[in-house]
């Protein structure tokens, strides 16, 4: 069972999401938060597997809450679900540690797949903003630091390459004929060496600095 916390300041959105997710037998909605501070508090109390996080809220924003949750509860995934497709929202959410970025209006099946996939270690980015992310990564004027990733071993680079393609730990283990536990250790090592909090950030760095093919 995947335990999900919904964070949005609009009651009608929260109730709609609760109704949608209630149709998925593998998902349990543990609670609803109306602002970032309440979301952080509920994560501490409930220890959900994933937070569906709106970004623009009164008080502590979703960006700020995402950063706090990812720092204090690294096992909890944060999936941004917002109306905002502007570059600054996307990149701020990624930098804060969000594991994925969806726009409101995502169809039911897409939302449920994104939740289950994110918990499994995959990365989901709405097609409406994915092009912005890759255009930013591919920007020719962006400097590529040759020292980034220099400490990664060959095996860690292999793992990073699969992370950049959005593969889960299970998929990576199958590709490399390793146990999932071993892959988790490699992933933790990659994140630590790159100085990032999650797989999405690692993928962005890998692509931006051309650490993978």
C-alpha cells in the first residue's frame, strides 16, 4: 500500500484528488494539508511514502516545504502537482528535491502511474514542461564543469546513466545483474558524490554536465 499525503490550499482540489486516488486499491490517502508548514508537520506524524505537493500556497510555499521534507525525511518522495509551467517553478522544485513534476489536469491513469512509479524510483515530468527542462540542459552557453562526477567509479557512472533514463532500482538491478540492495547502495553513493538530494537532481546534473551518453 502506497501512503499519500495531499498538500493544496484549495479544498475542492484536495477532495477531487482524494476521490481520484480512492479508486486505486494500491493507494491510501493519509491526510490533507492546506499549506507547506502543515504538510511538513503531517509528514513527521504520518510518514507517508509520497506527498502530492502544490507549489504556490500561503505561508510556507510548496517549494519551501519540499526542501524541508526532502532534508528531514529523505525516504519520502515529493511529487509536484501544480498549475504552473514557468521555468522558475520547475527548476526551483527540482532544486528543492522534488522527484517529479506534473501539471494539474493530468488524467487519472497518468496521475496514479506517476505516484506508483515515483515511489518505485522513477522520474515523471509532465510533457508540457519536459521540453523546458531539456532545453535548459542542452543550452550551449551553459558551462560544463569537467570536475563534476570525477570521483564516480565506472559502476556508479553506469548506475547514473540508468538514473538519467528514469529507470527504477528494480530495472537497474535487472540490467546490471545486481541485487536491489546493491543498486540502492550505488544510488546513495552517486547522490552523495554529486551532492544532491534525489534521483531527479542527479539526472539533471548528469545530462547538464554530460556525465552520461
